[in-house]
C-alpha cells in the first residue's frame, strides 16, 4: 500500500485491492 500511494495517490485504491 505504501509503495502504491507513493507511485499513484489516485490509483492507491486499485493497488490496495491487488496488494491485499
């Protein structure tokens, strides 16, 4: 999640679902 938010704050939600 941290990496995702650093890469794309807007896409953090999508990354969170994939990471989790």
